[in-house]
């Protein structure tokens, strides 16, 4: 009876080891696939940010390159927003001056008509 129990326990442990090996292979495969997806994503980001900076095929892009390019684009975007705000203020100021000049011209026209 003890021998049978030991055989059953060994059989159960062997099955558990096989299952653990199967899971390890699956996890290893998942890790490899995730790495490939990351490389693909990095390349896509670099190509979207700067096609010429993406490098030739077969040459992997480093995370540092991707981060640098994304930061550069973010900085450029921020500068564009600041420039847009500045231009909006300038436009508003010019429109206000134009309106003021229009009013002055109307007053001048009315004065001229009265003088005639």
C-alpha cells in the first residue's frame, strides 16, 4: 500500500513537473513575442516621428532614441502652442486697433460732410 501511495505521489509530481515545463515554455514564448512587439512598436514610433531617423531595416531602434524623439516632438508642439497664443494676441490687438481706426474714419467722414 505504501509503495502504491509513493508511485501515485511520484506520478502526481511528474505530472506537475510536466505542467510547469509547459507553462515555462508558454511564458518564454510570450516574453519573446512581447519583445518582438516592443521592437516593432519602437520602429513604428520612430517612423511616425521621423521617417529618415527610423534607420535602415534590420537595425533596431533603442528606447533612448524613441524617448528622445518623442520629447523633441513634445517640445516642438509646446513651442507651436506658445507661438499660436502669441499670434492670437497680436491678431486681437491689431483687430482692436483696426476697429478704433474705423471708428475714427467714420467720425472724420461725418465731420467732413458737415463741413461741406
